[in-house]
C-alpha cells in the first residue's frame, strides 16, 4: 500500500511538471516578443509551434508505449521538457523560437500520453481511481508556473534567469521522483500488446464518438475560459485588468481543487450523475453571469465553473481506456489528440466568430453547446 501511494505521489509530480513548464513561459511572452521584435503574426506562428509539435507526438507515443513501460518514458521526457525551457530565452528570431516551441510541444505531448497511460495502468491493476487527482497536479502546475512568472516579472528577473530557476527546480523534482517511476512494476500483457497492434493496423481510429464529444466539450470550455474570460471581463464588462488576472488565477485554483476531489466524488456517484450535474451547473452559471452583466458576477461564475468542470476530461480518458483495455496507450493518445485539438484550436476560431457577433454571445453560446455535448456523453458507460 505504501509503495502504491509513493508511486502515485511521484506520478503526480510528472503531471505537475507538465503543467508548470509552458505556463512559466506564458507570462514572459510579451517580453520575448519585444526582445525579438516580432509582429503579432510572427508571434502567432511561433505560438502555433506548440500545437504543431504536440499533436503528432500524442499519436506517435502510443506506438512507443506498446513496447516499453510508461514510467521510464515519463522520467526521460519530464527531464528533457524541463531542461529545455531556457532555450526559449536564447532563440534568435521567429523561426528559432518556433523550433524551440515545437520541441517543447512535442515533449509535452509525449509526457502527456506516458503519464496518463501510467495512471490508467495503476487504476487497472489496483482498482483505485487516481486519474482525476493526478490531473489536479497538472492544474496546480499551471497555476504555479503562471504565478511564478508573474513574481519573476515583478522582481525584475530576466527571462533567462527565470527559466533557469524553473528548469533547475523542475529537474530536481523529477529526479526525486525518478527511482519510483523508473521501477514502475506494471507491464502490459504480451497478448494484449499483440492484439493492440493488430487492432491499430486494422482500425486507426477506434475512439467511441461519445467519448470524443466529451473530451472536446470539456477542454473547449477550459480553453475558452483560459483564453477569453479575462478579455470578456475587462473589455466587455468594464472591469480593471487586475480582476481579469484574478479571475484566471481563481479558475486555475478551482480546477486544481475540482480535479483533486474528483476521484472521491466519482467513487461515491456514477460518472453519468457527475457529468449530468456538471452540464447543468456550468450552463446555469454562465447564463447567470451573463444576465447579471457585472464583472464580479462573471468572475465568480468562472471560478465556480472551474470548481465543477475538473473531472470531465479525466473521465473521458478513463472511459477511452476502458473501451479497449488492451490498447490503453493508443486510446489515451486518441482522446488526448481530439481533446487538445479543441483546447488549442477552438479559442482562435471563437475569436473569428466573436468579431462577427460579439464576445459575450459567443462565450455563452460556446459554453452552452459544450454542455449539451457533455450531457449527450452521459449515454456512455459509467
């Protein structure tokens, strides 16, 4: 039992590292843009590098994990991911920056599949839910990285100094967790792997539609809130900039709490009941915040949305692994790929729509449609 708890704690660190690296870079984007003299379009090209690197890596990693254990992959990738962060500050020009961000995106994608696969293997072998609390580690990493970036900017640290400190801290955390992750005791059954390889060749995309809709809906709301809620509150509702920043921090903290408590909630209530509650609560919250048309009310609504939204994507990952137990890595890759496509690609599309009909209406409509998707996914098992 103690060994199991130690393994979960070390795997939680891998989730934390994955969240902390790129969120540490986000607060320094304006500074790097200014130092490199990038236009808005050039910065957009560079930022797209994260998606361009991560999505292919998500799919390719599944093939690697058919043959090797996920624990050692977590260790190697977390070390590489963390140690590569300072390369951003030495990039000279848009294409070097794009290349670095593609490499970081690829590392993030590999780590994402490896750590989720390790979590699924633990659940399968012990029968204990841990995936939601592990994703809580990711949410806390995002919050810690963002707050660390704000603090570093406040004290006048350069991007190079900031990234070096973050890299050293995250590499140290990873090394402390490495022995337990490297000796991960659970290996895929040889017969399952053989069957998985045959299935992958004959059926390249076997993810059930309800699970894909669940992943897209959950991460689309998360991406929408992350990228657009601060602008909605400050520009459209007339709040000071500080309230927009506080809202994002509140949402990240709420997601951490929600995901950390998600396993306990799912052990007590069925997935169907939890997803139904999430869908109803989120749509009611966004409608109340919109009708009130007050920045504080909308900020509170965003925070409460984070407090209930957390378990949605972990449930999607768990359902994907259960839909084909012998192909856990492949199914995790597929659900992550479709989910992160919505997370990374949805917000830019929302921006184009908002130019036509306005951000408030676009925001509410997107959340409402996503909640319909979550509710429809309740038809799945659970």
